[in-house]
């Protein structure tokens, strides 16, 4: 990701078709920002079915908010296409109500783009608020909009948090580090299991 090559005022979000992903809050934030940023775009990656009740609800909500020309459904993307889509966007947003340790956020951080995420589940353990991403309370739509506005208006901050996110993610997801941690966990299990086996 680089500020020079991304498309200004463009957001990307993935797996938006699941009800727990909080997409209606993100749509509401985009609607709030549209007066200031008429060219704002929201790209939703992943399958948002036209057959499911929730998929139809999201499309109806987009129409009701007057965002039909501002929201783009990207459908399923493979790894290369996802990386390209992330790099093209100005910011990544994850507005989930419930999360563990989301791969989508990890991917966006690896790309080195500014990220905005809801303060839920394991997300706060992945980022340092204000340094490697911006966090907001999950139902605080005005603050979500304010975080997006800050990224759009403050290029220095956008570049800084994107670079910091990539630096952290490269260490966290380094194959040698991950392998070492996994082997260490297995060694701990074996070490603690061995006495029990000898005592029977």
C-alpha cells in the first residue's frame, strides 16, 4: 500500500455478508461522511447473497441511505486479487460485533494500509490504538466516521499507522517465528504430559 497509488476516499471491508460483521454500522458511517467526501466509495469483498434475508436487507439499507452508487460488491477474491484490492483502497475497516483474531485485519496490516477496527474480541490484542490502527467502540458510528475522516484528511497519520501496522505484522506472521511458536507449544504439552504417563 502507498498513499500515492491508492484511490482516495475508498474503503474496503471483507466478509460483509455475515450479520456479526456489523456492516450496517459501516454503511451508516459512510452516509455520514458523504457530504464531506462526495466521491467516497465502499468496496465489500466476499459473498453477499441476493438469496439470503440478510443479503437483501443490506441491499435495501444501501438504497435507503442513498448509497447505491457508492457501494461496490466485489464478490469472492483469491489471495492475489484481495491483496490488489486492499492496496487500491485508502483504508481498511472492520466493524464486527464479534471477532476472535480476524485474518482480514492481519492481511490488511501486512499490506501496510491504515486500518480502523471495532474494539471487540481479540482485535485489541492485534493492534495498538493510534499507533498501528484506530479502534472505536463497536456501536459508536459517529466515532467510526471520525476515524475514517482522520485517515482521509491526515496523510501523515495514514502513512504512519500503515507502516507501523506492516512492521508489526511482518514479525507476527513471519513463518520461522510462527513455526517456532507452534513447536514450542507442542514441546510444552509433551513436557507436561510425560510425568502423567510415567505415573500410570
